[in-house]
C-alpha cells in the first residue's frame, strides 16, 4: 500500500467506493449477492439494485430476517454481503449472527455503516460503540475497520472469500485518503505508516488519521512515534504489536469504539498473553452512550481527537 | 390420491418414526418427546412418498429441502433419516451423548440429511426463506419444507420471514406449522395466544389451509397437489396432538421435554410395534 496521506479530505465518499466495488464483484462472480435492510439509499446502491433484483435484495426493515436469509443463501452456495447501520448490523441481530451464521457455518460478510461517532446527527440510537466487541466474540470471525477508500476496496475484494462471519466497519462519507488506490491490504496485517522509536500509536478507522496528526504534534515536541493502521482488528497482527511494544516500550491504542472488547482489548490481550512490557494508554469511548451532534463535536465529547492521543501519549511516556 | 396400500405403508412408517424417537429418548432417559411425536406423520409423508432426495448424496443440489425451525424436534428427523438409511439406525442410541452426530437440536454440520442448523426459535424460517430464494434464483424446481412450531410463532422473526416469503412470491416453500397447542410453560392459548394461525398467515399472503396433522392422506394431498401457479408460499397448519402416538405421553399436561423411564419406553415401543405389524399386514 503506497502511503499518500497529506491531511486533505478526499473528493469521493466511501459509499461510492462501496457501491462501485460491490457492482464489480457482482458482475465478476455469480455467487456474490447483496442484501440490505432498507438502507440502500444510504450507500447509493438503490438505483443499481432495482435493475438487478436477482443479485440485490432489499429485505425491508428486518435485520434478523436479513441475516437468516443471507445465511440460507450461503447454505446454497452464495457469498452474501449484507449492509445496514452498525448497531442494527450487530446488537439488533446478534443471536442470528452468532447462531445462523457463525455456529451453523454459513459464511457471510456484514457491513456495519456509520461506526461510532460517524453516526453523528442520527444520534445515540444509531451510534455503535460495541459492534466490534460483539463480532470479536463469534468464533472464527474476521473484523476490519476501514481507514479510507483504498482499504475499503481491498477488503471488499478479500472478505467474501474468507470463511466465517466477516465484519466491515465503515463510514459512508468522505475520508482523508491514507493510501493510493489499487493496492492490496492483506487481511490480518497491520500497516506501519511511520516509524519512531519513542512510542507506538495503534489505531483503526477514523482514528488512523487522528494518530497521524498526533504524531506530527509529538514530533514537534521531539517525540518520535510509530503509527500503525491496525485495520484488521481480528485476527490481530500480534507479531507487529509485540514488535512495537519491544521497540518503543510505550503505546497508545486509539479507536472509535468502546474501550471494552474492541481494538484496545485485543491489543491488551496480546500484550498480556505474551508477557510484553509496555506502558499502554487507551483513546476510546468508555462507560457512556452516544449522543447527537456533528462528528467534530462528538470526537471532542468522546475524547477521540488527535489532542487526546497526544495527551495519552505523554501519559504513557511518563510511565515508561 | 394415495392408494389404500400406500396409506397403510405411510402410517406404518409414521409409527416406526415414533418408535425411533422413543429409541433415542429411552437411551438417554430424557428428551423432547411431545413436539417430536407430533410431526411424525408429516415426516412419513415427506420422506416416504413426496420428497426428492438421495440417501447416498444428502447434499444433492436439486433435492427438496427440509428445515426444522422448531429445532428441538431433532429426534423426529433423526429417526426418519435413520430409517431411510442416511446413517445407521444404531446411531439413534447416541442422542445427546458427548461427540454424538445427533445433538438435541438439528445441526447440518453433524448429521447427514439435516439441511439447516436450528434451535434458537424463529431463525430456521429465515434460513428456509434464504434457501428457497436461492433455489429460485438458481432456477431449481425443488421445494423447501419448513417445520415451524405454534409456540415458535411467539417469535417476531417468524413474521418477518413470513412477510418476505409472501412479498417475494416464494411458491417453492411449504411451511408446516405444528399446531400442537402446547409450549414449554403451558398451552399456547394461556402463554401467548396466537389466535387463528391459519387466518394470520393467510393475511400475510400465504395460501393457507388447516388440516388434520395426523391424517397422512390429507397431508399428502395438500402438499402434493399444491398449485404453485398461485405464486404464494404455502402454509399448512397441522392440527396435531403433542406427544401423538403414545397415549401416556399425550395425557401428560406438560410433555415438551420428559423423563423417559426405560420400562415405560419399552412398553410404548412394543405397542407401536404391534401397530406397525398390523399396518404392514394391511399393506
């Protein structure tokens, strides 16, 4: 993956990449089928879906049923990709995902939109801070949190062909591109975006860009930070986590999700299980629900800004 | 229309299925008797006459599918599959033993001939809908049969799946609703009264009928003669008795899952064996 990050906002919306990649997948592979729960409009897939009723199925506002239908189709040889907003793609239909998909061995790809604070003006009812945690609990699952356009396209091309329950956590609006389009980001491998000997910032999703901004601030203070885009939350790139812990001895893990059960927990598990020594701090949501507001407001309110990463980095360095 | 001989054969098969259920429950001493016994007659019609399937190729792509959404009726399917030769009859003695291929609730990954993994009520109907939709899209002419419980209709997912099946004209589906009128804590009427389920499914867009769920002739005619040209999924509300076939079990107020004393089971099985013998002579 060629890194092109300069902090500027991209021109396209992530949903455009989702739609275009989906259409390409469907055209190339007769086993790919797309299901949605009345939110095609949010991903821009509606007009195309209407023209392809045999490959794009709107299940209505019935997420549990959508999961079951997708699983039934998987049992008949299809590779379903289903989408709805994150909370409805996880909490709302969890037993169906756990049993009809995971336990029953029906391989499906789930796309959870508007992760965490990206739900913005839809507010607390639509704001998932727990979805990654729930998917992590499904044996054999794979979880990806999308960083930008290139990661989205790359993982969409890989995940339908992996076994198990696969989850893509993705915003639908514009993103700040980190990578040049067209590269392949292998599932399960973190990407080192910059190298520094003093501290490691491991981030996913929208927190990757915040981590890169934080690294600039730290650099100005004479602190050299390694920044890792851990876009695959599960299976975690444990080897890279341990290497970073050994190299820098201090770490900040940043995610747009609850501190419990997501990337923070996964990294902590990896460190503890392997007896790694590092001063670790978390930048994540903790013991609170979502609320309504702009993404900028919510990042401030939830402590998910570059400034929060800098503050936690200083704390971790002090403990090193 | 079935010939008299065929009717007797299917009745005998149903009694053998009930013996097979008891074989499993006797071996373990406990199990889901009521809702297994109540669907034996439908299973006899499906596997004895109506369905296309291959014993030596359980995943044959063009087979008719059976999804037991009321997954706790696993023992009824296991008995049927064993009698048809999907696996050795002796396996029935391993129900719910560690590492068994026959867990309490149906599991596609463990049992040859089981098409879907079920057990959490309401989920199997959606799986069956997905299967039926897929079969249609793949241009198959097969049918998908799904067993659903009357108590199971408490689950909202059943109605989500029903809406979808009707809206998408899944005429390759037949829902077999085991209306045995009891759920775990009591009668359906007293726990959460579902009302007239045949009418409800008709209102949801099904071609819905109610028949005697123990009358193999009526079951066969209703399934076999279904005119898919109507473009609707079929609902057959089966008027059944929970525990059907063994008077002692039928008489139990609560018979969802029962302890099965060895001697009692042996006596019940002997009675059923007499019934089978008489029916075989008739056939």
